[in-house]
C-alpha cells in the first residue's frame, strides 16, 4: 500500500514537469503542471495519512485517482500538443489512476 501511494506521488511529480521539459504549448503546460502540483499535494497527503494511521484515507486517494484520469484525458482536449507530451502525460495518468484506484479500493474494503 505504501509503495502504491509513493508511486502516485512520484508519477504526479513527473507529469507536472514533463510538459515543461518537452516544450509544448503554454496552455497545455500550464494546465498539466498546475494539475500535477495539485496531484502531488493529494498524493503526499495520502502517503502521510497512510503512514500515520496504517489505513488508506479515501479523500486524498480518490482525488489522486481523479487526477490520473484527467492526465489521461487532457492531451486529447488540447490541439497541437505533440507526441511525446501526449504519450508521457497519458502514461503517467494511467499509472496514477491505476495505483490510486488500488489505494481507494483498499480503503473502501477495509472500512
């Protein structure tokens, strides 16, 4: 469980910097980077609460999962993003959504 939340945290941080490193449109870079920073906040809170209590906390886990879904969808909403920013953002979103959903389901089934 700790590994899953840590993966979400690292993937959110990676997605946040990816558009800036790969040079895409300002609108896409701003949207994904700001969303990635918010994802880092929720993933870090999820990790913090899991370490403190030993059980997953649903609000940050669900919000982390939602950000993963957003990262999968967002490149399709912007025009002229480019292949690498699109692929990287969607791959990061898939990882975040998968591990975030795992933590969410574990939190629901343990309560």
